[in-house]
């Protein structure tokens, strides 16, 4: 039995590159995990990409789950859209889309859909960007970051790893030679702690402080969207949009969002990410 999320990625990209696989299924692609229960994609911020993805999902009798409509007006403001269907093997398939993943620079997003990317249909987010997306509130994501970072060159691993033993080993191997080109690495508290002779416990504490800061930032970001979307989601449930056929549900979700959901509650829409 194949990976339905890999198959969907290829289908979404059948005509042109419309989506990039990210999150848990990208971790599966890089063979850090055996499975992930949901599919997450970064979608090209374009009405044609949204329309094609909706058509593919409608053909599978997908339904909306509570979330923003798959429309560039809300995607560009950092919202995400959520769907679900059952495949031919009676497996529940969940599909989530966003166009502005947190912590990924606009320049990186522009490159994702550049025509120079080639004809590959199974397009997966690059390792470093994937690591940035995993800096969430969930503690389990930080062990995943450590494993993903091991796939990078050692200098880049030192910049991103959450493994204290790797920081201790790599800081002394590379830390003294990277001040000019790796300022971000040298600014990391765990790396500075190791370079100053800190022991493993001190590096662990520095990593915990770093992770806590990242988790607080992610918590604050999500709280903005939860507050902004409360009325919309309550009405979404009341209207039973999740039970409607997808074409009708999309029309209802767009009309409802236009009334009740601000497009850009966190003020991120000003940056153009089109290639």
C-alpha cells in the first residue's frame, strides 16, 4: 500500500508545481519517521493553485474541516485550510494547507515555486526550512529537529541541532572557524555555552531556554489566530459546513470568512512571495 500523501502531492502537482510537502510527511520522506497521520502542504499563493487542489479533493469527496477557506485572501494572512476524506482502503486522510509557514523567510517561499525547480512532482520542503517549521510548542518536535539536523553538513547542523551531545562535539570542531560566515551559529546560547567550556548539563539548560523562547513565540502567534477566528469557527460549526459537499462548503466558507474572519490578523501579508 503506497503513501497516499506522496500520491496526493504528485496529483496536486500534475500540471504545475502547486504544493510542497511539509511537516510530518516531509519527515517521513527524509526517513526520520516511518509514518505520519496527516498531510501538510505549502500551497502556491495563487487562485489557480487553490482551484486545482480543490478539484482534486472534490473528486475524492473530501469535506472541509474547521479552518479558513482555501483562498489566497486568507492564506496570505497566515491562515490554514483543513480537509478530510476516506480513501479506497477506508483510511482517514487529512489534508492541511498554508502558504505562509511560520519562521520561513519570504525569499525561501519564492524559490519553492520557481520555474527553475524542474519537473519533479513529489516536491518536499528542504531540510533547513523544515527544521524551522518544527520549532513549535510541541516538545516532541525538538527531538525531530535533532534527527533532521544530522542530515545537514556539520556546520549547518551546529546552527540548528537540538542535541546537546552534537553541540558539544561540533562546537569545538567548527565553532572557532565560523565567526565570519556563521554569525547565527555563534549567537546561539547553547553553542556559546559549549565554546566557553560548559559541560553537558549547562548545554542542556541553554537548549531548554532556547526552546522555551521559541515555544512562547509560537504560542503567541497561535493565540492571535485563535482570537481572530473564534466567531468564524463557531458559525462554521453551527452551519454544518463540515458536512456539505466540497464545492458548496467552499462557497459557504468564503462567504462566512468575508463576514467574520479578518484576512491578516498578524500583519504578515505585506511581503510578496510570488516568484
